[in-house]
C-alpha cells in the first residue's frame, strides 16, 4: 500500500517540477509568480512526504515532516494568492490577505529552527509510514493552528473561484472545467478519502496538485478567462484610453489611471463620485441600442481648461441578463479637435484673404490655392493640384523657400512673368504631414517704383556730385554721410577722409552753436540763410551761408540733416567795402553840409541886411540872389538824403497805406492841390518813414509841375480850375499815385529819375530820384505812365499787401 502511495507522490513531484518550469517561463505574466511558488512548494512537499513515509529513523522522518508541513502551508497560501489574482481582486486586499496567512509560515520556520518547540509528540522510534500517523505520535497546538490556516486558505480560495465561475458567462468549456476543478478538487479528494477510501496517509496533497494543475492549464494554455482575470487589471491599468465602471446607481466603481489623469483634478479621485459630476451631459447621451451606444463627442471643463473627449458606453449584465453596470471608454481628442478648429480657422482665412495664397506638400506639390492665386497665374480652380510649384515660376532659377520671404517671377497662363514677393511658413497638413503655406504679393508696382527711385537716386547723386556748392549730409549722431566734390574744393578734405566721422570744418568757438542748430533741424525745423565762418583743412577761415533741412525715412522720422554751404567770402568783402564807402560818403556829405551851409548862411545874412536899404532895382537883384541860395539849400538837403539813406531800409513792417498818404499830404505844400483816394490796399509791408517820404516827394512833384499849361499869374480858379488833383489807388500787385497835370513825355520818363534832372528852372531834380531809390530799397518796381486824366501816373508793383497777424502802423512824417 505504501509503495503505490509513495510512487504517486514521486509522480506528483515530477509533474509539479514540469509545471514549475512552465510557470517560470510565464512568470512575467499576471498570476505567474504565485504559480511558481505553488508548484515549487508542491514539488518540495510531495518529495518530503515520500521521504517521511519511507524513512525508518526518527530524525529523518522528523526533518522530512517539518519540511513537508512548511511546504504544505506555502502551497495553500500560493493557491489562494493565485485564485485572488486570477479573479482580479484588488491588489491591496490580495496582499493583505496573503501577508496575514504567511504568518503561519514564519511560525513553522521558527519551530524548524528552535528544537525546543515541536509540531508533534514524537514516538519512541521511527517506523514505515508518515510521522503524523505513526503509533505513539501526537499533534501539538502549533500543528493544529497550522491546519486551521490551511483550511481558511482553502475555503477562501474555493469561494473566490466559485464566484468567478458563477459570474463568468462566456468561458470556454475547458476553461470552465479548469476553474471548477481548481475550486472543488481539494474538498472532493478530502471527502473521498474520508468516506470512501481507506488510505492510511493524507491524500490532500494530491488535491492541491490537481487544483494547481487545473489553474495552470486554464491560465497558461487557453490564455484568457472572461477575459483572463489575472491579466485584466494590468491590461486596464495600462490602457491609453480611460475606462470607467459605472454601477446601476450611476456611481463610478472603478477608474483606470488614464481616466483619472483625464477627468480628475489634482489630488482627486473619481471612484465613488456620481458620474453626472464628472460627465455633466451623462443623461443626454444616446441610449444603448443592441447592447452598445455609438461614440459621442463631448466638451468637458477640467481644472478650468476645456477638453474634448470621445465617449462610448457599453452595458454589461449578469448571467441572468440583468444590468449590473456600464463600461465607459473615454478617448482624449483635444489635440485633434484643436487641430480641426485651427484647420477650420485657416480655411476661413484662406478663403477670405484677398491676397493669393497657396499650400504645398512636403514634395513641393500644390495641395490647394485660393481664387486670387488662380487669377494671378491664369488657371482654373484645382487644375494645379498635384503639380509642382516650379510649374508657375518664371525663367530665373529659383526654388521654393522653406521659411521666410523671397522674391519670384510668377508665370501666368499668357506667358507674362509677374514679379512677386512670397512669405512662406511651415504648417502641419490634415494628415499629419508637413507642408508649407505661401502668401503671394504682386510687387510689379513696387519694382517700378524701385526702378524709378534708382533712376532718381542716380540723378540726385549726379546732381550732388556736380553741384557747384558744397553739400554735406549728417546722420542723427552728426557724422558725415555725404560729402560732395564741391565740399572738397571749398574745405580741402577729401570724402574718404571725413565720411563716417565728425564734420571737421567747425571752428572750436562755433561748435556749441552748431550743435544747437543741428538739434533744431533734427526736430524738424529748416534753416535758411544762416551766415557763419567755417575752417578749411589748411586752417584758413571762409565765410559761408548755410541752408539746412531734415532728412526723413519712409515712416516720416527724422534720421539726419542735409546742408547746402555757399561761399560768400566775395560778397562779404563787397559788403565791407560798401560799408566803408558809405562811411566815407557820410563823412563827405557831413563835410559838404557843414562847409557849404556856413557860407550860404553868411550870404543870406548879408543879403537880408542889404535888402533893408536897397532901392527897387537892387531889391530885385537881391531877391534873385536869395532864390539861388534857397535852391542851393535844397540841393544840399537832397544830396544828404541820397548819400545817407542809400538803397537800404530797416526791417519792413505792416503799414496803413491810406493814413501814411494823408500824413505825407499834410506835410507837403498842397494849397493848390486836392487829393483823391480810390480803394488802395489797406496794408503794405514797408518802412513807414521811407514810405511817407516817397508819398511826400510824389505830392510835391505833382504840385510843382501840376498846371504848367496855365498862366503863372492866373492863380487858383474859384471853381478849382487852377488846382491839381492827386489820386492814390490800387493795382493788381501794388498801388499807384497819379495826377491830372501836364504829364511826362515818354522820351523824358527815364531821365526824370536821374539825380539833378528837372524841367523846372527852380527844381533840384532830386525828388523823383529819391522816389526811385526808396522803391528799389523795398524791392518794388517803379513804372511811369499816363494817368486817366492825361497827367503822370507812378505805378509800384511787387508790393506785399494784405498784412496779417500784426497791427499796421502809419508813417511818422
């Protein structure tokens, strides 16, 4: 009897070893590790049990039994561990249960190490058969506790496997048999031994072997069990899509890491929450049809950010087709949705933009283009799709740019080559491929303008180079940008010596003032007629007149200044010479006035004394001599006027023409004249004193020559027939003064303006010469014509009239 039992134990040892090797090869898969421990412990336990039965010495039997007892405990615990993992129990619960039962193994190992503690009351000597059933052997409390642990593990594992079998409706028959055998084998064999078989040894080890072999066959041969419960947790946990298990009450019972990462906020969990709190539109989702709903797309707000998900709900039922919950699969499509939205925006912009736009793929082939581009190249819609970009390029060798801006010649259907500027940028196409979008601008007009600007620039450069005056351009930092040949000729520095440096011609004492003027120009002011002194390369000085203006860029900002420098050295020399001559003339006039007036005054005094005692004939001679002296006095006054006043005036100012004329009239001898004013200009820009003197001389000239055609002794007529009428009126660009006297013959009109010329024997001939001098000093042009009444008309043109912004004055004469 013992021989066949021991043989079966060794066969079990061999089978367990084979399945151990199988489990070892699958140890990385879910459930593999506990099955490796199970078969190892089962092989060790069966072999130790065989030694326990066949040994005859007590010490050998005791050692074999202790090893078999520990192995038996490891078998039971590993079997439970495999059943829990196989049925997809929570990892934490599984570990805690196995850890608690493993305390039994620690106690058994302590008994094995410490001889003072024993599992059995030992018999006096060894004998064939297991030590457990040997005559005289007894069980201690430690062994009984160990058996209770095995019973608990067996009962728990059986319950787990039976539950798995009950809830699994879609198992293969062989798989179902494997699960059922694994669950019932320990109890079936134990009951059979107890009530039907008379075996002197414990046959439960074979029950563990049968159960373990069934679990191993079901787990590793058929790969999956509804689905493989041991692998289910790993599969779900590692899924890229989120999964939720929702019970019939609408609460989330399970959420994998992908779902937690997608839907839960920081430090939150989805388990236990109502599904409506996580998916607000849960109730509005399409109802299940044929056991499964279609994919739905939702927009969810998660941590303040909008996310887009695709969602599928699948119901699952028990073996009686009762609904027990729903499996929710979620897929994050935010990036895809955003990409679709961007593509939609791009499409809207693409279709609405007025400039030509095209899209190329990574092989430079047209993907699409808008209507303006089709109009530009003269083709119909989509006819270029699939063609290479080079098909629309002109003859010049160009290639599509990857990124940035480039210029191309675009060839139209008519063969015309249009210059265009292209802005290109890389984009991601709908299929995830790379491509480029290009925006085309027709720059034909710009090219024409650039060509015209080039021609204009060449002309300006030529003008600057050929200009007879010095032209100097400075940048904002007052460094030289332009220095033409005339500047070299004037100052001595060559262009290459000064370009990029500070202008070298400014004397030390003038630099501060020059910097201030340059700053004013940079602020937008213009400078004209500024006279200063500059320095040549050899150290000599030169008098110049300087005009400066700001240089502006395309945006209107001032970026520098340009100056035109004119050499006025000769003019300054003439001015100094003229000033010296005027000073000498003034001295000469003063000398004449002093040296001539004294004799005249003496002569006048003697004539006055002589006239007191003279007879009538002598008195007539004295009167004639007195008149000659008076004429000499007038000649001296007019000579001084011409000598001292010359052709210069002070700064002109607004002057009331009518009031100045009236003042001049009142200052002249006008008893035989009358005035007439015909809408003259209200205001002119003039020197008020010199203007009054001009009017006074004209009035005096008209009175003296007014009625030469009448008898000298006629005197003024009662009706005014012996008077002269003097008129002030307006011309298109000035004013005139006219009379109704005898007029001036055309052949004498040039002569009357000469100094000393007079048709009157008593006249000095200086009156009209002074009028011409005053007119020239103002820049006016004097013309003598006939008046409407036949007399003389003096017209003044080039007069600045209509004065504004300042109160006009009248002459002081």
